[in-house]
């Protein structure tokens, strides 16, 4: 189910997950992949499959109504399939095949205030029903699996874990320099501006950093704003003085350059389902500092420094230390204590194994 994928195939982590998993499943000899798409994205997704006959479309409807339509009105169209996988929050009612739901996080329940009112009210109940009634729940991390089981312990026999991987396009696209950085030492934060991302703590820490390193720059990379935003009280002043740079809607080439040239990547999030920027940073050889969020610690292990999420002084000290330490440039293979270097073929293999064994 890929109706949330736009024609470009890019827009946030769940879109990237869906596209990369689809590519990896399509490479397998034991899977015949079909996709359910929006009318606008049907042709690009058919190109991914190299087969227009394996793409179905949902009706043209307002985005706010899509969860209800997918949950309650299209199940009968999917009864010819052995497995139906919801890649984003929902599984249709009434399907005859095995129902598989990818669980990216439990934030709709843990932090509903971060979401627009329409999403909170229209998606939360269908998501809860999909979690309870799916045959298999594919969790993107052990931390997310644990959170699911705290919410509903009776689901223990239905969960499996398939950790994510860095996008191959990010690893292979040529790096594109950011002229605005102009050779300055910089720290990098990758993610949206929601309060749970805790950008405010890093921005406040950065005010202390520039007192000692007035040449240093904080680069914030993320998608266009959605939902509630939080940059903290120091953002406007630091942005006006040229000590904070916001990059929005960038391509993989620019993102790769940022990872490969940052003095340090900072991941201060209060709550994550997986924490893909942490894995991307390590796969591209960047020093990494994360919060103590369980998913971020799981994804990065001993390869990163872990700090209390809201300890401004600790984030400032760590940033200054990394700005003063030369780093090795370029792509590095790595092995984490959790699951070693991964590819999307590994993600697909874990997903198929979880579906068959669930």
C-alpha cells in the first residue's frame, strides 16, 4: 500500500521506506509485488516495477479522507493477494490474505499534540484498529516493538523486527557542496521541526558554542514544516547573525555532502521509532551524538555519544569538542553492536521472514 508516495517518490522517512522496500522486494524471485498508489504516482511507481499491470489506484479524494477510504472501503479490491502490507499506519478491513502492518512508531498515541488536529482525529482510531487486527506487525526497531507491547501486550506473538538501512541513492549520489557554508566548521541536524525532534535544545546549546567559536555554523536539514514547530527562543537571533542555516527540500547529493563534511551530526530527539539520520551519519563516516532515546541508542550503539536530551550544557560541550577534532572524510563501512551494516535487501529479507514466520 503506497498511496502516500508522491509522484517524485521523495518526501520524508515513511515515503523513503516504502520506495526502498518496494525496490528490494521487486528484486526478489520469491515475491510478485503489486502496489496500491494514488492516481498521480501510478506511472512513476509502475516504472519502478517495470510493469503497469501491477499498480492499482485509489480514487481521487482529499488527503484527509484517505485513511477512512483505505481502512473501510477498499478491502474487497485486495482479496486476490496472499499478503497485503500497510506501509503507513493502516490495513484495510475485510481482506482475505495475510495482513501485515509496518509499525514506524507509536507517536500518534505518545505525542498526539505534535500532529495536526485532522490527523489526530481521523487517523488515530483506524491506526489502533489496524495494530490490533493485523496478522503481523513489522516493527522498524526493537525499541518500537517494545513500545507496541507496552501498549498492547497481547500482540507479542504477532510482532517481528526489521531494522531500516541507509538509502542506496544517498550512498551513491555524488556529493553536492553547499556554497552557503563557505568552508566554515559546522554541526548538522537532520529532521523535521516538530517539538519531539528537540531542535530547541541544540539551538540553545549553539548560542553557547558561538561564544567560544564565532566561526561555527549549525546546519538544520529537513522537509517543509508540518504540524507544530519548535526551534526555541534562540533561533531567530542565531539565524539573523548567520550562525544557523536552514536547508529545506534538498536532494541526496547535498545531504550526502553535509554528512561527509560536518564536524558532528547531532540527533537530540525526544522520541524516535528508528532514527534513520543516525544510521545515515555513521554509514557516511560522520561523528555522531544522539539523545538517550531507546531507538537512537539501538541504531547507533557504541559508535555514538549519547547525552540526556534536554541538557543544553552537555550538548554545547560535545559540539565544541567535535568542532575541535579533525574527522576522517568519506564513506566508511561500519558494524554496530545491534545489527551490523545493512542494505535494503536485508530489510526485505527480514520482512519476508517475519511475514512467513509470523
